[in-house]
């Protein structure tokens, strides 16, 4: 068994993941997305800046749609729930 590969629990709830693994799981997911699904790092930062200035950002999540904004911001075909526009 290869222990270097990332481990994802596709059937776990967030409450089932230890607090140490919680954020690492999100960042591992982002890191392992295919490059064709991701925006450039400049666009990603631009999107995150937009989220940071939004009143609907609460603990890293969008209050309107419930997503993790860092996941939504990295995906090429995502849109902002506030503006309903594709970024």
C-alpha cells in the first residue's frame, strides 16, 4: 500500500474528522484538483479578496450558499452566490 497518496474519506461528515485534519482535508482537496479545473493563482487571490470583503463570509464559508470559499474560488467554473455571475 502506498502511504504517500492523499487519503480522502468520501463518506465522512465534518464532525467525524478530527480538528487537526479538518482544514488539511480541504487544502488537500484543492491541491489535488486537476489543473484544468483551476484558475490561475492571480485569479484565485482576486476571488479570495472579493470574498474577504463580503459580509457573507463567516468562518471560511459563504453564508449564502454554504460553500467553503477557498474551494469555490479555485474552481474555474464557479460563481459567486452574491452576484450570481461566473467569476
